[in-house]
């Protein structure tokens, strides 16, 4: 019977390096996904919004009693909307006087809004 070869230390180190690389890649991907989400993405019907201080084309959630509140969400619709299709969709929503659509990072969605 031929002697069995001892496990190679090189093989174990290689597998540990690959595993470590994959772990770091997963952590980076999750971090980019989380940081890419906007605060508006977490808003729900009844929440109020104001322009985000970090970017003029994004919105963030504020208390509806705040003087900064510019819009109140009356309907949230998932999906990709252009300015034209967003306006057309929100015209169907009773009481809606405006809209906010977000696409790109995170998920695509549309808020139909009214004054708070």
C-alpha cells in the first residue's frame, strides 16, 4: 500500500486567502448597497419630506410639523418612472398635488405627494 501524502500547507493557505478575499468582497458589496440607499427610500405613506442637505435632487424624511416639510407622501409605488410617467401616474391619485420619483441607486419608486 502506498503511503498517503500529508496535506499541503500551501493548499490550506491558498483556501484561507480565497475565503478571506471573498469575505472582504461581500462586506464591500453590502456596504456599497447600504450607502447607496437614500433616506427617502425608507419613507412610508404619511411621512413628510424635505430636500436633502447633501444633494438637491434627493429628499429626506422630516417631522410633518417641521417648517422644513415640503411634501407629504400619500401614495408610494414601486417601479421606474420618468418625469412624464410619474406625473401621469400621480394625477390618478386623489389629493395628489406633486410627485417625487427616485431611480438608480437602491430601489426605484414613486411618491405621490401633497402639501403637509
